[in-house]
């Protein structure tokens, strides 16, 4: 999946420690971290290059400082993602993890990819730093605290009174997103959960896809603000074709920029970017459970209200 995302002109090198220690983190979120860093690296190598992903065990006897941020002494699992791209100057490095900060041209990026990465790392109790110079590439290093706890299995989750893992699904969704990298990642992740995914880059294309598809479309998953046709306008037009389709909106904009839409569509279901794939699947299943239409592969015990996962 990663090779298709970064393209054939970028060589992918993976160096994994065979005796890597354990850390406590959400697997789906770590996948999202790697994908976001890989996309960032790809965009920094427009003429091709090398992407290196590496894991290692790291031990600090004393506190160390990277970019002015102290990392306490201790045992860590290190994940690094390096590229041979254009690199960054100091001013850009200092603003890397700010939400909505981007050096890309208008319409080419939301500035949320690295903010998402930062949120996941901090939520996991870790630290992230970037080493970069103009013309010399970039390396992101993530330090996650080592833990010596047994892996948590679904049965042990139940014993602790924790919610079970989200069940797989088989419904068909229509994903509409104008940012290619985010759209590709989203579709790959949903397909990996067993869902059938139709895809479009804008509202006009989405309506054409919906007309041509013969089976039901359970949920339209669409960005709110897009060129040519907004998400709410797309939903209104799609409802004329398919009254059975529910709608889940995505947006990376703040509430003040969405205020006009929220006023006209007070009951819309919205997930705020950045989000993890688990957050998205959970939101989708909440919609379908409310409608009483979600198929849990024949297990009626799963027809429950699912918990609300916190945004990153």
C-alpha cells in the first residue's frame, strides 16, 4: 500500500530491529503516522529519491534535548522516517507541527498531516523531532516509551470491561475527497476493514459514480468544502438519486469557517480532521446502528451504541 502511495520513482527501504521492544500505542494510529510521514516525504522528492523507515531500541541514561525539547531518561522504541528530498530551513522546521501550516500551494495540502502525526505521538506519551537542512533531506524521529506489559487481546479487553474491537463491515461507501493522498489513504484503510468503496474527487464525479453503481450506497463520506460543488450540495443532489444513503461529512476547517453550513444543516454528522481510521469507522457504525441497517456479519450482540472516540 505504501509503495503505491509514494510512487515508483521513490525507493522504499525498511530496516526493522528484529528484537524491537514493545510500546503502548494504537496500531491504526501508528499506521496513519507512517502514511502521513511517507506522503510528506514523497512531496519533498518530486524527482524521486529514497524513503527509509527504521525501527530501533534506544536508551537514554540522562535527559537529552532535541530542538529545545527535553526527552527524559529511559528506554524507548524509536521509529524514524527519512527522505532524500529538498529539506527545510529553520523557520519551516519550527512551525512543522502547527495545524493548518503548509508550504504547499493553495489546494495542494491542508496542513493537517504533521499535526495529526504530532497528536498521535503525544497521545501515546512519545516525542517527535525533525532533522533537516535545505538540499539534504529530512529525518523524522519518534521516541515512544518502552513498556514491559503483555499484549492486550480482545479477551483481556472484555475482562477489563473495555469496549470490544470495532467489527468489520461489508457495506458500500462513496468517498468524495479532493486531496489525492488523503483520499487514497482513506479508501485503502476502509477496504482493509472489509468495506466496498466507491471513490470520486469532486461532487460532479461523485454523482456520475452514483448513477453508474447498481447496488446500494449506504453512506456518502464527503469533504464539506470542495471546489465546484460543496459537500452539502452534493448530499442534496445524491438524495434525489438515492434516498437510502446516509451522509458523513469530513472537514479540516474550524467551526467559525463552517458556521454558515452548520446553521443551515444543524443535524449533519461531522467528523473533524485530523482523525484516525478507527474514529471514522466508529462514526460510520454509529450512523448505521441508529438507522438499524448495519450488518454485523450475523452477530446480534454487536448491535449496540458504540463509544465516541476522542479527536486527536
